[in-house]
C-alpha cells in the first residue's frame, strides 16, 4: 500500500466517527438537558510522547504510522442550555452547570441527569421513563404533602462522568460527588433546560465532516489510479 494511503484512510475513519457524533447531537437538539459532545484529534507522535511520560514503552512504530491522525477522545460541552418556562409544576431546571438530579435505574444503581421533566406515578416522583427520582438518602420520593425539598441535587465535574443512555450519566472511578444538603436556590420550578445544541453551527460541522471525508476518499482514489498507471507502464516497458 502506498505510504500516503495510511493517513488518508485514518482521516476517513475519523470523519466517519465525527459524522456519527454530530448526527447524534442533531438528533438530540430537542432533548431536555442534553449536552453537546465533541471529539479531539491528534497525531500518533502525540501518543508516543504521552506514553513515554506515563512510563509506558510502546512497540516499534514505523515512520508511516507516526503521521496518521488519531482520535484522542470525547468531550462534553458543559454550557447550560436555554431555560424555558413551561408552567408545569413538575418541571425543574438546574441553575448550575455541574448540578444533577439522582435517578434509580432498572438495575438499582444511581444515575445522574439534568432532565427535570418529572411526573407522578403511583404516588412517586419519577422521570420521563418512569424511573424513581431520589432523595439525599437515595430513597424514592413519595409525593404526599411537600416533596419538592426532598429532591436531591448533587454537583459533579463532567470529567468524572460518562454517558450511559437515556440522557443519563454514571460516575467514573474515584469521582468527586458533592451532595448538597438542601436544594434551595438550585431549582427553577416550572421550567426546563433545553439542549445546548446550536443547530446551525452543528449542521455546518456535519457538512464539513462530510467534505473532509470526501477529500480523503478522493486522495485514496487518486493514489490508486496513479499506482495502476505506473504498474501498467512498467508492465508495458518489460514486454
């Protein structure tokens, strides 16, 4: 394979991953409390340097793969989305960007969400999927009487979280969780936080990813065409 094909093929893979992520962002433009995701890209030399700093000895890498672009990982845009009044007393928005509600998932584990579109089911406060919203004691909240002050609010840095589906998060190992004793001043009742997706800029990014993929693909096809012509010419000269 021609040396120039490696970085072009890697670039195509990266752009396909970007398209998937940007498409997911667009699909969640109207999802309550959704946070935009992005990707970081770097060269293989960066990974060799990082491995060396971490005391890891990498295997021998040739000069070709040193130039291949690699995806370094994902990040979450922590910016608070627009707060929109709904007039529904069971809708809650969180003021701080690193604040979360606690939800009990189907396996009995605690997850975290910024989606405050709650409802009452069988006298319990639940999320839009029917899962229990929890108190500071990790107990389901009974909606008899005054229950709003029972809604637990915690603060967690986004770097300590990872998405698990249903617009929820779980904590990473050794995550720092600040349990607020009171939710007073943290909630905006009768309002919801919309996603922080800017649909215009996200559409532009999607078009850019498609174009970059097509450019890399065209480069691969051009190299392949040149190789075919060279082989044909050498073959003709040897006859």
